[in-house]
């Protein structure tokens, strides 16, 4: 063999070996990079459903839970509170929760915006600028509403929500308080963040 005619077998072997080594190196770099884009365990937990034990929640009380970094509210409504929801239809902007159906699951698009009338489950964030309203459950004259029937008041900009989380007419908040996906695991346990459809 002359120096002008190198061994073709060796050349093919070197080209193939270099290609394989390059592929392995690319994979070694790509795997950690792709893995870094997957959600962390903390992020997965932040989006996980939250179980709430309502066995000690008395009529007229509000229970707070955290779901996806947001305040979740569970209100056990009394008969008087349920009556006030019925009486408030004329004061609220979207009494049947039809304006933005994505804010209220189909199973809560009813008179009380709930699976069971006694319990209201909502995300406690005002739909105006994301403030957190305060509960004012007692039906009485208030500085912000002379004929107040009870509900939630956002002191930041004056939005009002009734005891079904429905926004009052002519207030800054454009929509009702969101109803998160939820389901009852038993008579005393609610799972927020997942419903029968697995949402």
C-alpha cells in the first residue's frame, strides 16, 4: 500500500467511532437539560389537590385552605344565608353564573353555586385586581352597602360578592368568585383541585 491510498476500513471505523462518541456526548448533555425543564416535586405539590376536613366547620363559619398558592374558602351556610342568596338575585350581575362558565364548573351552575347547598367552595381572590376580599356574613347595614345581606367585601376597590360568591352589579370586579374543581370524598371531606372528571 502506498501513502496516497489510506486504508478505507480504518477510515470508516474512525468516522463511525467519532459519530457514536459525539452522539453519546450529546445525549449526556441533553438528558440533564431536558430533565431540568420538568416540574420539580415542589411545583407538583403546589398544583396537587388539597383535602379539607369539614367535620368541625360550624354553620355560619368559613374555613380557609391553600390550593395552588391561592386561598380556598369553604363556607358552611345556614338556612338564613341560603335564603339571602335567593333574595339577592336582583343585586348581582351574573345570578346564574352564565357569563363566564369557565369560572364555575357545570355541577355548580345552580342557585347556590355548589354541589351541596349548605357548602360553598370558592377561590378567595377578587376577579378585579386579585385582592382578597374579607367576609362580612352578618346581614346588616354597612358603610359600603345599606341593604347588605351578607357575603364578601373587597376593601381595596369596593367590589361586593354575595354568599354564593356572585359579584354585585356596577362594581369593579367583572366576574363572580371562581369555583375550583372539587368533589366530596365523604360527608366530611372535600377534595379541592379535582372533580369527578379528574380536573
